[in-house]
C-alpha cells in the first residue's frame, strides 16, 4: 500500500470512530475522488463524478479534504446532468469564446442550462468545514441534483511529482450527510466576474474593481433566503473583497420578519439563531447610512488580502434576501503595471468569485420549491461598474464606495 492510500485509510478510520452526531442521527460518509490519475501536463482542471442514489436524499452537513498536497484546490458541485458521461475523469477547463466582445464562458462539469450548485471550495486553508447545526444542503431524491462532481485544479510547480508515471493522484472530498432533513435547508450561490483589470493610473479610483451583481429575482417570489456564510476568491493582485445586499425598501416595510434582520441588525422572528457557530469571524459592522430613497445597503463581508483569507467565513448575523433584493460583490485590485490584467483561470490572470451560503427562511408557503433559488450569476466579460447599474441598485452610497475601494481602512 502506498503512502497516499494509507493516508486515505487512516483518515476514514479517524472519521468512523469520531461518532459525529447531529440531532438524533449519526452522520454517514461518501467520497468523490480522482481515480488514481497521473494527470496529463496540458490539462489544468480535471473532473470526476459520483452518481447519487435515486431513492435517497442526502442532507450534506460536513466536508473534509483528502490528499490536497497534490493539487492547488478542489471544488465540489451538485449537478442535475453531467457535461460528459461514461468517463472516469475528463478535462473540465472553462471554454471561452475568442474575440474582443463579451466572453461566452461555458462550464464543462455540469450540463449547460441544467441545475448546478457549487457546494464547497477548498484551497488548503480550510481542510474541514461544518455547516451550522440546523442547516444542511440537500441533494439526491426530491431535488434536481443527481450527481456530485469533483473539480481538481493544479498550478505550476505542483505537477513535477507526476513526471514519474507511477505517481497517481487520488485527491478528493469526503462529505458527511444524514438521511433525515435538518430544520433548515440551504445551498450556495456563486457570483463570477470576467473581463480585465485596468492599470492603477487608468482606474477611476486609482484602484480598479471587478463588480458583480445578482439582479432582483435571484430568490423566487414568495420566498426568502438568509445568508450565513461567504467566501471571496481572487489572485495576488486583489487587495480587498466586499459583498452587500441591496434591499428594496418597499419589501422591507411589507415583510413579516423583523425589520432589523434586513439591515443586518437583528434575527428573524421565526427561527432560533442562538445556535452554536462553528467558525464565527466578526470583521465588520453592517449598519450604515443610506443615500438612496428606495434602496438600503447591508454589508455581508469585507476581507483584505483575499489570497490569504480564501476560506468560508460565517457572517456576524444572518441577512435576509427577498425576490426584489440584489446581491452585489466587488473585488478591488492593485495593478501597478501599464497593461490590463486578463480575468481567467490561468497563471498570471486574475479572478473574482464570490460565494454566499444561505438557508431558506421557513414560511407558511407549503408549495415553495426549495431548489428554485438561482445557483449562479455569471454576467460575462463586459466591464460594468456598480455606478453604471443605478437602474436597479440605485446610487452607490459614499460609505459603500469608501469601504469597497480603500483597503487601508
């Protein structure tokens, strides 16, 4: 038995004897792993999939990494259908159209246009993650998600070990699940910004930004979600990452939940929020004055040195998002060169990906479809700033501009 396989066995034994129990049910475990692969040098991103049982619902509670030392980072997706069938693994690098116009980014893991959700991302800083005790991510029977897909990313310097054809990679993720539902069901929303980063001397504020939004309608009408976690992913030019919810004031006034939660000040009246948190990381104060008459901004997150804080953080308090609200994310960059920096997945390029973890707020609507919450917002590569989106986010308050641009405060 080689060292990698021995570590997998020891890890599984450790998990099995830990006797983790959530509610009245002990967790079971599944794994999605590369099939002892010697990765070809010309491929950056690899995928492998596990088909879920059609008669079983998996309420996923935990994620644990297996053998990250060979790869740069992992992502695990829930998919309705696969991009490709019948292969143990496949090249799942992003496909981008050529030309000067907006980039058409095509995913190569889930089938385009079908249900897709990024469940978890790991870059080595957070090898284990546990959802709050009353929250789970459901997949399998009763949902649109029939497959789990593992995406493994390599980068320069980490592939030399594979020059030896006998060296294989069985990296992966172990997920803990139960078969009875938790009080709250949730998921992850992914926001991606493509395009380019201007040099500092050509940027409106002396630092350029990549701005992304999920327009109103990310949550189905009649439903609400509450954000409890976030993560910003970018590369070494990124100096600051921020996220906000832009509330429609009319929705706030008519909503049956406590007015305070929409401002990030309180907790929803229908649920227990004194639950024990697993990774509380307070970094900011959410309440700020607002300059728009019909919009109110609540800060979700503010992270400096993104490359070194690339983990899921838990919010100080849960923030409710309704059908008429907008989610906005911004990455701020330092580009001292005279050239634009391209956004992409390759070495030397930049990224701006923002994840929010949420649960569906309980309501009296028994007919709600808990999987209709949008899974991702990918607007394309046309460079548009928040200030150019006033028709649905309103004027950007001065305090938002200051906190989202100035990394020195």
